[in-house]
C-alpha cells in the first residue's frame, strides 16, 4: 500500500557483554531481574555517576505492582540496593512525576514504598484497606489508580 515510503527496520545488534562505549564513555548495563516486570535493566554511566533506571526506580509515582508478588518485591528491593551502592549523582526514573528532579533519593523512596506495600499486605484485610494504608503513607504520589489495581490483585479482589 505504501511502496517505497516505509524504510526497512534497523534491528539492534546483540551485545557481547554488559558494557559498551559511547563517545568515549563507558556505559554499563545493570541486570535488575524482576522489578515491575521480568528482565529489567538499568544503565550506569560511571564517569558522570548517572543512572538511567528504567523500570527499577520510580520518581513520585505509585509503582506498578500488578506483575509482582511479595517475593518479587523483596527481589526488587535488593535490586534497588544494588543501584544505591553505585552512589549515583543523578537517577533518571522510568516512571516519573514531571515536576520532580532526578535526585538519588528516589532510590530510597522506592525502597520505602515497596517495604510499605509488603507490610500493608500483611496487616490489611481487604484491597481497600491495603490501598488506603499505602495511600496514607504516600499521599502525594501520582497515579493512585496503579495502587488500586495492585491492591485488588494482591488481596484477590474482583
């Protein structure tokens, strides 16, 4: 239908290692495992201490938990601690409130959020109870609908 108008796609080449160079800077892919989904990664640029965190770190938004369990949230916290140990100066989150900066504190806040969800899972009896508990602890995060969806899944509500 569109002869000569759509170029052939350029497919990426598979990397041979978790490191590559860009304009003289070494970049490292950090395997994060299961965070908000399976097989997530982050990109670390050591010379400028920049972490592009993809789906591992959230910045002032309710975290997508629909594909998680208590165990995978614990794994997610471990991945966040690995990123925190890099001591980044800037952390670009994959899910971000546009008015907020790229401060490394977003790693700590992501850990706190997941910890709070895991505790609320144990102490709440219903999806609404879990939702209200976490919302009370994190009232200013964007996208509370994501939390509501997760609360229903975690508590097995319709």
